[in-house]
C-alpha cells in the first residue's frame, strides 16, 4: 500500500501539501502565541509607566496642596525667625562688647540733679575740703541741696631716679567740684568751709560749669572695671588706655650716665620720650657732641 502511494504522483503531491499545511498551521500557532506574549509584555510596560505617572501626579498634587504649602512656609518662617533672633543676639553681644564707658558716664551725668560749681582751695587740701564740706552739709542741714563733692584723681607713672612707680594724684590741684542747688545757705556752707578760698568766677554769684566742661573735668571718675578704661585696657574702637607718665627730667638738664658704654660721662637732655622711657642725650666724644639714646634708669641727676 505504501509502495502504491509513493508511486502515485498525485497522491504524493497531495500528501506533501497536507504536510506543508500542517507545518504552516504550526508556525502560525507559534507566531500567534509570540504575538500574544508581546502584547502582554507591552501591556505590563504600559501599566508600569501609568503607575509611575500616577504616583508622580499624586506626589505633585500633594506638593501643590495648600496645606502642604502652609506647613512648608511655617517651617521656613521658623528658620527665618531663628536666624533673625541669632543675628539680633550676636549684634547685641557685639554692641555690649563695644560699650564706650565714657558715653555711659556722660548719659548718667546728664540725669543727675543740680549744677556743678568749682571752688578754689589751698594746694594739697583738696581731699580734706571734700571731707569737711560733706560733714558741714549734714550738720548745717543742706545735704538735700549739696548732692556731690568730687576731687578728680588720675593714675600717673612717675619716673624718679630711673625707677617707675604708679601713683594716684589730684588731677586738678587746688580745685574741688561741687554739684548742688545754689542758694544763700548752700553758698554760705561752701564758702565758709575750712580750706576753701572761694568760688571760681563771680565770688557771690558763681556761674555753674557747662555740661561739657563738667564732663571733661570729671571723666577720670569713670569706674575702673574689666570693661571700662583702665591702664592697658581695650575700649571702643580698639584704642588702648594708657596712664599719664610723668618724669623728673627736663630738656636742657645735665645728667650723668651711670651705666652702659658711656658710664661716667655727663650729657645734656635734648629729647624725652615718656612712652618709650627713653632720653636723647648729647654726649661729648672726641671733641664732638654725639646724640645718645638712653633709658631713664641709665642716667641720674647731677
């Protein structure tokens, strides 16, 4: 039977067509299955992209929510307020560090009642007059009109015999400042205090000091603290307060050099540098006058 089929061309052609048809159907089935899988994959990708876009849209919507904006603004406002407070605190600290003690004293001086008058005293009796006048104001019952009695003092570096020494002395010798209401009673109490020779100016109707005059005479009373002016202390603007230096040498004075290369020679002072503690002295060497710089403690008076 097989041999007959194989020998019959028509049957062989029919069998071949049938086989080709089966192969074609199988290929079409595979292609359809592949196309279906590709479609499923495409749908998955589209779904994923949609989900991403939905999430982004939802997030964007949440960020655009007025309530969210309000919360964000509140946080920003808090940060801004904290920064402003920190900046204000820093500015205040800096201002406190740069407080000018003289300006503070001037403000306080303006608020004090009464007016300032200057009285003349015997030299060297300034502090005694202050004590006597304070006692008389109490005993004569005028302490409500005589508010304050001041003898301005100052720190001075004295250099004597080459030795430096800090001393406190009366800033304006022979004068005392009194803050008071001028009446016949207060005038009489002040004028008749032992050691007082009279008021400065009109003896019977003295003129009070102007404010700036009083401040200039009293500014040495600024309290000496860590933040106020004291020798070597920093004040507003970076300046350094220095005490007055007073020496017992004079230009033109002849001195003897007591140590150094020119020991035993005499010389004449031509310049005094109190800040550096130096003298420029003309010394005669080989018939010529030669300027020599010496420390205060290297020379002595003749």
